[in-house]
């Protein structure tokens, strides 16, 4: 069965076996990349499966909102990403932060900044000691891991922006937010990332 | 470090690989390094592997059933057989009739075709079980049934998922194919060789 807009809308209208066939085919043909993408952000295959399958069910619960003749697979991919971002958001809100990481302006609190610096001193080599490219890479990876742990949703969207060249409209659709709220989110991405990459910027010296 | 809203937009454009000629030098530099690093040091999937595709698909279907997105065989609505499918059913039955006319050998040997009725399993004795199974399968799917072939202990068979209660139009379709409509949500048909052939 071709994964076309026509077969999708027909399955949505008729339900039953046609949806089952669609589920089987999309999982077989596109499941691997959906699960891999979710696992990369969630750092866990099992959680990734849960998120992707939740998204697949959502697709058919809201299939009537798909407006052809666009590519239904691209639309499904967007629903998967929406669900993934929801999961990352939920994960952040459930994380047992004993102290708030940010102040009212969204900047790292003094205590959090000190903790990040302390962690950097303990785990990241200083610029004087890091000469090789592999060390720069290691520093960047560690910075990114810490950023992704503190702000998984922002880190994931930022990665997609760089890897896929997303523009504002695409980010709006992903986040399901207004243009204004999306601009604020983008601004927050930059602001939230900066302290986590301070030691790496220090090493490579751009800012 | 306060940024102007435009500056953040320039930063986003540069991060996405788009031109932002009005961006200031500092923003350009910041975005260029960050983008290059994110592209060079792409995050990979975590260690481990995803679940095997078959297992994963089975879980997905179970989840979809639990959510009511797809129906289980037992609670498939009667209305599933919509007008459009009735046409297929009629066409399928006609095709089956045509098939039987074109392959008279299957039905002329009446003595070797014994139908034994059971609640969920029906056996058809045939000198050519595999061929007979394939023809029956074609007739069933052509008539709109959800029928799947299988093979067990060297015996070819067909699994059919049916709604409960069975709509009269489907019951008639089964009868016309020489099958007894079952009471349950599934029917298995096995095709076996006549005893004398099996012994040889």
C-alpha cells in the first residue's frame, strides 16, 4: 500500500483494517528513523518506543485534521516530534530540582552558575591543558550533555535547527505556539545554552 | 548580556545555515562556531538497540486497539461492511463462482471433498491442498474477508477474522464458498489430503 495522502484520508474515513495496515507499513518503513530520533533525544530506547507509539496513536485520533494533498508521512513525523518535545518538557518539569536553576529573567541563578563552573572545573580540562581536537570535542559533548539534561526541549530543537535548517514557521509548527511565543523560545534557547557552553567557548575563543 | 530580538533572529538564521547579512560580528562568530560544532559532533543514538520490528509492531497494534483506534476482531462494528465493500463482496463471490467454473476438477470430485464443520476449524479434504487453499484465499479476500494464509505441520490453511455477530451478508458469502459460518470471531480452514493419498 502506498503511503499517500489519498490512502491516508481513506483510512482515516473508513478506519478499522485500513488504519491497521497503515500502522504496520509506517512502522516498517519509517519506524527505524522515528525511534532512533526519539532515542537520541531521550537517551533511552524504551522511552523512545513509548513516545513514538503514543504519537502513532495520536495520529489516528486526530487524522481528520490532516489536510492533503501534503505528505502524510511528513505530517506524522511532525506529530512524532511534537510528542517527543512534550515528553522532554514533562521530563524537565518532573526532574527533582531541589533549587531553581533560573531566576525570573531566565538567567542561571548565582548558585546554579557556581555549580556549573564547579562541575566544569572538575570534569572539563582547562584551556591550557586541552590542545587536541578530540579534547575540544570532548568538552563540547560534555557541555551539550549538561545543557540537554537541564533543558532537553531547547537542546533538541536547537539540534534540529542546525541539522535541518528549520525556520520560524517550522519551529512554530513543532512547538504548536504563536509566532511571538516561538521567537521567545528561540531567544531562550540562546540564553539558556550560553552558560553551559562557556567553558567550550573559552576554549575555542569565538565569543 | 542583553540581546535585541533581531539579534536572536539573526542568530537563529545563522544557526540554521541561512544568511543573515545584518548580524553583528559577535553573533556571526558565536553562531558559526556553535553550528560547526553541532554538525561535527552530532549526537548519536544511545547504546543498545530498538526492539525487534515484529515485536514492536505487535505492541503498537495492541496500543492502538487499547486506545480504540483500531477495533479488535470481536468488536468490529457490523457497519464495517459499508456499501462500497458490498460491491467488492458481490464481485468476490462472482469471481469465486467463475473460478470454480474454470477449475471444475476441484469440485467434480465430490467424494474427495468432505467438509467437516467445527466451531472454529473446518477441514477440506482435497487432492491438491496447496492449490485449493490459494484459490479459496483468493476468493475470500476478493469477497472482502480479512483472510491470511498459514501452514501448520505441512497442512496449508487460512485464518479468517470475523465480526461477532456475523452480518448476514458475510454469512451468506461463506456459505456460497462452501463454508459454515462460525459463531466465534475467527475461522480456520485447513486443507488436507485424502487418507489414501496421505498414506502413500
